[in-house]
């Protein structure tokens, strides 16, 4: 990861730019300034900063237009962008910002602590995206040349690749689940279910290593929401749901088989067979089968596990909820074939849940 991050500040108000650059300097961030949207796009392409603070209302290109321009340019399209504005007072404005590609929003006047927390969280996403890209790029050439040899022989490089994925996944999970046992079980459940459904060894191996990455996008969810011990407000729930698209953004351009599979899972593991899920409202076989499998195993483990806001349920209660429904969870949420395989092999899930992690 970067020792020093560079932040591009795009605002037509010189006083605001000066204040934000001083704030960056006080917190060990390097910074660049741009006085309008067009200048901001050019500076982003030239300097490739780690994060952009973007004003909404500016000459030449406004903030929305500048974000769209940045998102259309391959070398810089993944840079996190926080939109700073005093005018985003309606949901329509916010939706426009989301559609343009903004990752976060903050209203002026800016509260320093909140801004620094949002900068930290968005830089964390960028750092781990860069780290994944670095490993994926380094491995891609070797994988093309020696894929079969590496996988069959389980060489040190192949093991290192999987170890890297595992460690990155723990980063996300340890923020709200202190043991990391949840992610280990998700891979085991998914492998078990895929095997029972008759998928080939390649698919089973890929989902085993990729499924634990399903919630890696939580890296980008603020601690105030992720760790909240009471119910979330509607706005907070919308932010929480964003972990699916954050995870997809981090993994979507991968070329390695595990990360390609993980990208599908992060984006789709909260979609529902009946079309009532998120983030895209996919229905039926529109949902990748990897996401359909992880959906049910994630639901099983979540219901079995105690959280600050809910007690743990026993195995039989959870199986009954998933297969019969309880009003909130319904059988029609799941792929019928996946649900059938789960019901037929549910005792194995209980064994895996109670198995002491290695």
C-alpha cells in the first residue's frame, strides 16, 4: 500500500482548495488542486491521484460531468471520488451523483473529522483494489504459461496466490466479525453445496476460494454503520447495501479465475430468485449460479451466528426458516435447485458450523 496518498481537490473556490490542502498536509496526505471540472479531469489523468474530492457546482464542467468523464477513462476510472457540495438536498441530486459514479457524499460546511474518516475509508478501498490488481497482474502472465502445472502441483506460487486472497478477505471480515470463522465456513459450505449439485472440480475449487470474498466490499462501509449495534436507518441501509457494488468495483477487471468468480459473487450474493434482492434486482437465472449458492450459505451462517443485535439460532430453526420461511426469509428467495440441495444435505452444514476452525 502507499505510504503517502495523493488527494486531488477540485473546487472553483480558492479558499476551499487552500483549506482542504492544508487539512491534507496536517494529516500527512499530499494534495493537488484544480479550479474547475475540466482542469480536474486533466489533473486526474496526468497525476493519477489516490482519491478525488469533487465540488458539484463549477464552471466548464460541473462535478457530475467531471465524474462521468473520469469514469470513462480507463487509467483513472477506479479512483474513489467524494463529492463535496452544499446543494445535494434532494434524492434526485444524490441519485444523479451515484449514476455519475461518485463513491461518497459530504455536504458543506465540512466537518473536519467526518471528512477525514471518509477519506480514510475510501483510501482503504483504493489501497486494496491496487493490491489486488498488483497481485492479479503479476500472476496473470505466469498463470497463462503454467496454469495446469501450478494448480495440479499446488506450487508455492499457487499457494501464495490463495493465501493472499485469504488474508485480504480477513481484512474486511475482522472489522465486524472478530474471529474470521464466518469466512472460512462460507467457503466450506459453498464447496459442499457445489459438489452435491454435481459441478466439476474446477468450479468447486474456484467457488471454495472465491466465496469467502463475498463481503470484501465492507472495507468501504463506514464503521459507524458497519459496527452499529442497533437497527439501521433507511439511509444507512442504502450505504450498507453498497458493499456489493464496492466489492464488484474492486474485483471487476480481474483476469485470475478466483477473482473473476469472486467478482460475480460480491455483486450477486444478495440477489433473490424472485427478483426482490439487491443491488440490481436480478431474477432467476439472471443471477450467476455462484451468487445463488453463496446467497443461501451466507444466510444459513448469518442466522446461526450471534450478533450484537440478534441471538444465534440453532440448526433446526435455521433450516426451517430457509426451507419454510418466517415472513422475512422465504423459500422463493432461493434458486429451487440450490434450495433442494441444501435441504437434502443440511446436516453437513451443521457439522461444518460446529467444526473447530483450523
